[in-house]
C-alpha cells in the first residue's frame, strides 16, 4: 500500500475534524487505506492495459523527476544562495558550508559539473516523454 498516501489522508481527516469526531485508530486507518487503494485497484481491474501504461509513464516521469531533476536543482539553488549570502556578508565561505559549524552532507563527487550532468541526463530522459504524451493527448 502507498503508506505515504494513507498517512496523508489520515492526517488530513484528523486535522479537518479537530473537534475529536475522528480519532486516530484502526477503524480510521482502514477507511483511509480504502480511500488510497480503491481508485487504483478499480482502474486496474476495469482497464488493465490503460493502468499498466499509466504506471509505466508515472514510473519514468515520477522517478526521474523525483530522484534526478529535483535533487540536482535543489542543490544547485542551495549552493547559489549560500554563495550569494556569503558575498553579501563579504566573507569567503565556500558553497559546501551551510553554517559556520556544519558542512553539507552527501556531497556528490565531481562538484557542480556532475550536478549539471545529472540534471542534463534526467532532462534528456523526461523531456521526450512529455512530448510523446503531449502528442498522444492532441490526437
């Protein structure tokens, strides 16, 4: 089951009912699990070929975007903001330092060149798929 979607629904329902109408518990968990799983299971049962195609597209576009494009853009922007903050303070902090005592975890070997290469590779995979899907929608 999509645990994150189930948790999202559960938090949304509990937040909307702050008066205590719905408490977190097994009955609520079963209900939100049904909300999260019923639509995809229904579609998969009714239209198995369409569901598999949608799953394929979501895997490529979602996976590459989530693990390739977004992290690269985030790190590039973080490094740029750290350098801009440093320049405005007149200091010489490097782009690897988030504050005076902490360095950025999980550094990518190759620096900015590898970040841009990751971004370019991810974009090379995703952009043609957008055009392909857009062409299918226009037909």
